């Protein structure tokens, strides 16, 4: 086993992990109503679904973990999970 095999393995794990993050964010965005996005003062549901859906698609098509487009969509998914999702969940708690 050489260093390139290890690097390939690390990138494969990263690829699947980041795909999982993007897919989870997209599926989670589907679960909230459009009104919740407006009440939380965030982008609309359609906008978030477009951003996150394009992120999943770009990840599958472009493939590279370190490509600039994939990096931008990964950041968008983390922003959704760290900022938007808690705001939406806070509105729907009883």
C-alpha cells in the first residue's frame, strides 16, 4: 500500500460523507413548510431546495471533493444545517 492508495481512500470517504451531508440537508429542507422559512426570515423554501438540490447534483456529476463548485455547495449545506435548520426547528417546536 502506498501513499496514493491512502489518499484515494481518504478522498472516497470524504466524497461519500459530503454527499451524505448535502443529501441530508436537502431532505431536511423538504420537511418544513414554505411559511416556516418566511417566518424565520430566511431564504424561501424554493431557493433552499434549489441550492441544496443543485449541490447534490453537482456532487454526483462533478465528483471532485475539492472542486470550487462542490466546495461552495458544501458550505451552503453547512450554512443550512447550522443556521436555517435550527431557526426552522425552533418555530415548529411545541
